[in-house]
C-alpha cells in the first residue's frame, strides 16, 4: 500500500532573485489575507485546515480554530479587529463566522442550513458580500454586519467568488463555470463582463491600490498568473507557472494570492509518499 503525508510550502516570487522563495518560513498554509495596514496576516494551515493569525514576520502567532472544525478563506475586517471566515464540521454545511483578532469572540453570522462561502468585506466594514450554495441557488448576497439583514445583489444569479475593490466602487465575481470574470459597478448598479478565459480563472485578487485584478488559470495547458487593469478587457502575463509543482487542495484546488508588497504567492507541493508492506502471521 501507499501512504501519503500531505504538505505544502508557502512561497512568494522575489523579483530580484527572479524565483520563488519561502514566505513565512515556507509553512504549509495558504488562503492568506492581510490586514489593511499590512502588519498582520491570517491563513489556513494544510492539510488540517486550521485558522491562524500572526504578524507578517511570523511572530505573535495565534491559533484561532481547532479540529474537527475546518476553516476556509479568512478575510480581515477593514479595521483589523476581526476576521470573517467559513467553517464546517463533518457532515454540516460551511457557515460564515466572525472571530476577533484575539480569538476571544467567535460568532456564527447567520442561522441557516446552507453553505456560505467567500466572505468579502466592504471597505467601510459595514457589509460582507458572500455566496450561498444550497436550496436557494447560487448567487451573491450582501450581509449587513450590524443588523444581520441579508439582501441579494441584483442580477448575480450563478455568480460566485465576490471580491470588493479597495475603493468600494466595484465588485468582481466569477461565472459558475469559472470561465468569465464580471464586475459590478455600484454607481451604475450594473454588471458587465470584464474578461474570459476558455480554460477557467481562479482566485481573483485586487492589487492593494485597486488598479489591477490578478487571477491564475491553473487548469490551462500552460498555467499562468495574469492581471487585468480596471477599465480594460485584455489581461497581461505576470508569471509563467508551468514549472511549478503546486499543492492541490481537494476543496479549492491550487491557491494563489498577493503579499502586501504585491509579490505573487503560491503553495508548492512538498507531500511525501511511502510504500508499505503488511505481513500477516498465522496463529
């Protein structure tokens, strides 16, 4: 039989060395999100899916969730006091939670039995955009954080992965088949198709200045990291990812993101496999 120990190595692209180097000492983690001031980071360790937070140099590390809870896609609140994330226990749906940065308060945001994923804070911290998956169908919803009221973002049926722009004027989202990128203009209250990739887009991430949206196409024959400028429709190549052996999670696939300095983040596969033989002795 074959036994496997899953492990990833978190790396970022160093433009001076022109290669990927360890980030946060190369821990086995991904789904990173950084506080607005760039001093704190939250992430999920693999393969256990435990939620952590620390300073960007790895100090003051604090574990926020514990097995059997699995955590996913954490997002810092704009004021840096809390982290919105999705969590699930075996046999139960993914639910939205809000935990304090110190880990002393952890509350479920909605009492319903359906999957709630992809929390995205509005820049003023008053709303969270998220996706519901279940009996009501796939769409993007808006949660008023203080009053807990939920409304549907117009014409967002079959869209997912909402990403709020830093200036609050736009919301990006992907089509259900992940082949098209749409953007919602809050001023005009209309969606428009931004760009499309026949082999799919993944993990859209705004640059910190809001000028670009980055994404990867890890399912393409020649996987790359690309970016597209707001107001334009043609993307440009950022990095060729073909030479990387990336960690693939069974739930979200191969993650990518951006560090506070704008350097691309990915997770390399450092899993190990061993072959075992079992001998049975008759008695």
